[in-house]
């Protein structure tokens, strides 16, 4: 402003002042609104050209008062004209810079910290603002276990040994505790980290909230209190000893004795009284004939000569003694006493075992004067009193003149033959005479495989695992075979026994002659080969897996991939070559101007700057770029809208810049040059006016 006044507001001075004021204005890049920007005034010198009134002596003529010089008189006067001179001017300007403790960072003044803030940021000169969980002058020290937050200024509130998150202050509870301060134990039935574990304790046992260890109720033991106290123990932790005797079992909780059958009393030390038995001696013995009753079960132990559940029966005829285990030795139909085995002889016999005849052989009667009527060679003896014949084994009849009835043999033909499957029995020995097809002591064993006939002496001739009749050797063919010896396959299309069933397999499937099961041709499945292979499978038994990447499955028989549109190759793993699309890449692309073609649908993906179905058109005026989606910038001095591809403005001559809003020549040199021209013209005008 001082320059403008001193130059008397001349145009030249104004332009010069504007020029020099402009220079310091564009030198500073700091924002004056930044509170950390400080400023001061500094002086500088500039060379200026200023005008001044230059005096000079001007001579002029006027009429004289002196009559002698009436013609003219010479006069002098001082006149002034505007002149110019160069001089040095001291000017002042505001200098902006970052305040102490700050440094210039782009357009702002950032605080400077002598020590780098490791886990934080510098907020003021040599002052770090730490991230949560860190402290110290340079935020390099982690919070201890009792503090958290920025500068570790907050005290942790965690209890029961819980860890404190140094950033958020949240408590990380130790196992067995919960709550925001870990002040509460786990709920009943849970334990461990986060109280997430479920207690496994059984039988009313309590679970330790930290480890999950089970505290068993009285009478139980085991890791999960799943077991009763072992025999002989009871009570808390199964530490108390049971007092029960004679096999008594104590209650696992109370220790009370449960006596076995036959015993009674508080510790099971007293046997049941006579005539009683069982649990708590509650049952009455039922033994007869002086039998002894077992206290536990009530079972009767019989005296010699008796048997039966309650000792109510005498020993069976022919036995005697304890348990009726001894056999009587009495002969000739004599009976023995059931207790001691003494013989009671029939009339006509005597002796300890009744083996002595009173009459001589072949005679009988009271006087032994009658002759026995028995067939001697078939007779064992003649009764000395009645003359009754006792036949040799294998014979029967009143006089021992008849063979045994079929199915019986031996002594008095009373033994039953044990032969099976229609076999005959030898009347004396009972030996079996087997029918054809059987063998063994009692003819119960069929002939071994491959044998048949009497004594299984003949060999079978059946083929293909056919069964041979053990009786006559005839062949029973397996399904799928026929013929006398089962050596002929079923004709094609038939199967089963006697090949009388028709195959039902379709689509080229073959039929198993044994069971009619279908073996499907490659690509088919199902009971009758009526179904294609499932998607993703092909081939024999549909066991092969389709190896296709981008396909609608594969052919059920050959496995050839059915490629989706846009893919090709054996495995449909190759994208269509550039310029091709569609099924098997058989269609040509019609895209223009460098556009790419979608291999599956053939749609064009236009290059930047183009549009249309085939990308044949450029972007509409005012738009550019990919899919013509970008709006052109506001070009100031341009030949038209921006370039349809790049979006760049087409500047008129003499302009440049992204928006064509800048002169092509540098700003300051042109301004100074124009100012110099104006000043020169101005000086010439001033000189001419004064001359």
C-alpha cells in the first residue's frame, strides 16, 4: 500500500506492486488456519522506479514597465516536470512456518517426538498417545497384569486369578469362574474354561468347578462316581469296612448287611433254625424220609434208598444206596432192597444173589419132576417152578421159537433198534444193516459227496457241483445247468432250475444262468438294467467317475464329457479360444474394436470407450471409459467433449492442463514481460507530454 501511495497511484507502480506481492503469496504452502502454524514479519528490499517533480529555470518574455525597454523584457521562473528515478525500497512480508516442536508435513504442521512412539502416535511435541495396552514415554512398555488401557492408566478389576486384557480391560477368567470380573464360580453341572464343560458325575455326585473332578456321594466311587463301593467297603469315599459274615453283602451307603440265603442276624452270623431255609430263613423245608434240608436253597439231601426232589420216592428197581447210585446184582428177576441192596429171591431160586436153582436144569415143578418145554438151543434158562422159558438174546415166544419183531433185538427182544433211515437191525446184536445211501453205526450218516448206493460203494458222475442222490446216484442240477450229468449250460435267455425261467435284462444286459441276476452293459444299472448311470458316473457297473470340469455330466456309457457352453477339451477344462464361443466353441464372436467375447453366451465385453451390442459405437458425447460409465470432466477451452477412451480434454491452441484451463506459456514470465511493455509505453507518453 505504501508503494501505491508513493507512486501517486500510477498504473506502472500498481502493476509492479502487484507483481512483487504475488511472489511471496505463492511461496508458502502452509494453511494459515492450522493452529500449529506461527508467523513473523521479515523485511526485504525491492528496486522501484518512482516519479518526482524535477525543477528547471524557464525563461520567458513579457512587456516591460520601463519605457526605455518597452519592446520586451526577459523574465525567469522555476518550473517543474515529472522525472523518474530508480531507488531501493524496504518492504515487509509475513513469513509462515511451523511453531517450535512441530515440523512441516505437506500442508500441515505435525508434532515432533524425539523418541519414536512404538505403540502409539505423536500428539504434541515429545508427547505420545499410546494404544490401549501400552505405556511409557514412547509407548514401548506393555501393561502389567494389574493395569490396562492407554498409558496403562486403568486398574484391572479381575478376581480369582483372572487375566486382564491389556487393551480392553476385559477379564479372561481362569477355569472354574465366570462373570465380568470372574467373581462367580461356575454354575452347578459345569466347570472348566468359560464354564463350558458339562460335568460327567453320576449318582448325585458334585462336580469341582475348576477341574470337573467328581466328589462322590457316600457309597459310590470311580472317576465319575459311576461304580458302587467294592465288596467289603461302604460309606463316604468307600473307606468304611463292612462287618458282614458268611457271604453277607453290606449296603454301599449305610453298611447294613444283606444276608445270603440260610443265614440271619445283624452281621449274618446265625444259621437258619432246623426246618427253615432261604432268604431271611423265611421258607419251610419239605424233605421226607429223614432227608436233610440245605439251609440256603432248601434242596433235600436224601438218605440212602430214597430219591426225588423231596426224597419222597424209593430208588428205582435195580438200584439202591445213597443217591440210588449202586446197581443191584440180583439175578433171575429177583428184587433188591432199595436201602442196602440185599436180594429178595423169586420162588425156585436161592443164594446171595439168587443165582442157585432149586431144580436141576431142564426140569421144574414142586418136585422138579416136570420137563421144560423150551427150545434148548434158543433158551437161556427154564424157571424151576413155573417152567417159563427165558430166551437167548434175539429170540422170543412162549418156547423161544420165534425171532424178534422187526425193530427190536437182544434180551427178550426188549431192546429197541437204534437204526435210522429204514435200516434193518440184527436181532441178537442190534447191529444196523443200512439201506442204500446211508452209512454209520446207526445208518444216520448219508453217503459222502460223490458216493452212493449200498455201503456208499459207488461213485457219482455229476458235473458242475450238481448234487448226487446217495440212494441211486441220480443228479440234481444246480440252477443254470441241465442234462443227465448236469454238464449242459442253460440256453441263452433262460436261467434257473431246469432252465425254465426267462431272463428279463434290458439294454444289452446279460443274464446269470444260476439266479437270473442281470449283468448290465456299460452305462446301465438297476435290477433289470433299465436305468442310466447316475449323474457323475459311467461305464461298467457305473463304477467310473466322470472327470469333467465344466460340463453337464458325461455320457453314461463312454464317459465323454458334455461340455457347457464356453468350454472345450476332453475334460471341458479349456476355455474357448479368443474369438470363439458357445457349445464346443463352435460359434464365431462378432465383437468390434478390440472387445472380448463371453465364451458361454457370446456377449461382447467392450473395450473402454465403446458401446453397443457388438461394441461398434463409441461412447455418447460427454462420457468415456469402461462401459461409457464415466462422465467427461468440464473442459474449459476445448475442441469438444473429452476423448471417448481416455477422458482427456482436447485443448485449443494456447491452453493446456487436464481441463484446458491453463495458458500454454508460463504465468509469471508473461506477466512480467507484459508489465515491462506497459511501463515502457507509459514512460514514452510522459516524456512526450512534458516536451
